[in-house]
């Protein structure tokens, strides 16, 4: 089968290759993948910035398709079903945090940017009926991460003022859509005016350009401060976020693309009684709740661009540029 593998000897660091499928295990299903979507971790793998990299591994965490064959221990009812994949592997039994064996599909395990995928049946779920297979491929990793941040950690509720930073990326778009569906008052930040316009178009009450040195003053003037802030940048922007969090507010972060803060104003944290909460991906319970929430509220992922499998390198370059508004898809069928 054709697949996109990590190959750091190739000019693009990835390569479209012929890969042999291993035999189907009794507890597995074979999925004919119709679409996969990119996440930042895929590009970080390509750039050599992800731990424990291994050339030859098929990249991709998100995927959807049709079950083409089931293993001997799998219920036959899965045959020919339209499904999407939960890329969280071995989360464990503790809802509070992942186990030491936790890993994400696509490195070190073979991933979804391939014509076929063999995966244990407990990692697949029926596709939400209101989504196409392509749309469903955009949902798993980013949707799961956003859902856990908002509902498990931040416990978002109607009327909360929520700030989502870096609107345009996958997790941020789902966080905005989920918070809107929960009837929160949503605000976003971005360095791109077009993305701020898009956020308002889908229901955000305001948007702030974080390149403007006065954006925190504007945010406080418009919203008066935020009960919940969802962030993936960290770095020295944390001080700005502390400035716009209300007393008792929560800052939930799932990444640190700008690195660690050079200084943490702990007085702001304890005096305002602000909570700093880290999060990543989510449990099977979170995934099931996210799918149910998505279906009940008919949430449709925002798609930025679609590329055929043969042009996967262009999709990765699009991710590298950071200009996407929504998810980047790789269409396989």
C-alpha cells in the first residue's frame, strides 16, 4: 500500500512509499482510509523536533474510513462501517492523567496517512452521521484535546467568558466551537485579521490581535477579563494572560510553542487565585463524550485545505507556514 513515512534522508524529510501491511491480528480491523488530517506533531516529526523518532514510521494521528476486514475476535457488525480513529493509545484507567505507556498514533506506531490501517477495534468509533468521512478525519486529536481542556479541566458553563488564543489552529477552532455550543461568551486572539474575522463570523464576541502591544487593554475594556483561557503558546505571553484572567480564573494550556516563560509572576497567580492547568489529548471517556457533544450540537470542523496523498509534502508545508484557518486534510480516496 502507499503511505507517507518519515524519511530524514529525503529532501522533504517525508516520502510517499510502498509499505507492506502486517497480518491482521485477531483483535484488529482493517480500515480503508479515506482521509487523514494533519496536526502540529506531524510537522514536528518532519522537522526532527519530536522525541524517539524512527524513519520508516507512517505519520498521521487522525483518520477516517470504512472497515474492510475484521479480525477473528472482532464483532462482524463492524464490517463495512464508516468509522473514525481515536489516536490516543494506552491512556490507562485514571481519568486524571495518562499512564506511562501512553502514546499517540503516528509515532512510534504506524499512523493514518496511508491507504490502509490495522488497528485494535477499541480504537474505532462510528462516524457522526452529520459529518462526511473527510470532515470526520479532522475531528479526533484536536477535538479530543479541546474537549478535555474545556469540559474536564475548565468545566465551562453557560455565560463564562472564554478566551481562546491562536485561533486558526485545529484545537483552537474546536475549543471555540465547543465553547459556543456550551453557550459561553467566546473571544479569540490571533495575529491574522482574517482569522479574527472568521471567529466573529462563527459567533465569537470579539477578537484581539496579539501583535498589538495594547491588546490586553482592549480585551479588558471589551470583556472585563476572562473566566477561562485556553492556550498553546505559553512563553512570555503567559504574563499577558495572567493580566486578563479574572480572580479565580483558569488558564488551561496544552502546548508551549513559544517555549517556557522566562519569568513567572507568581504574585499575580496567588493574589488573583488563578489556576494554571496543563492538559494533553484525553481519555476514552473524554473521546466518547466529545463525539456525543459533537453529534448533539451538529458541530462541523472548519477545513482549511485538502491535498491528495501524492501532494502530502505540500500539506506539510502548509502546516509549517502556520497560515491555515482550520484543519488541513490529506484525501486518500
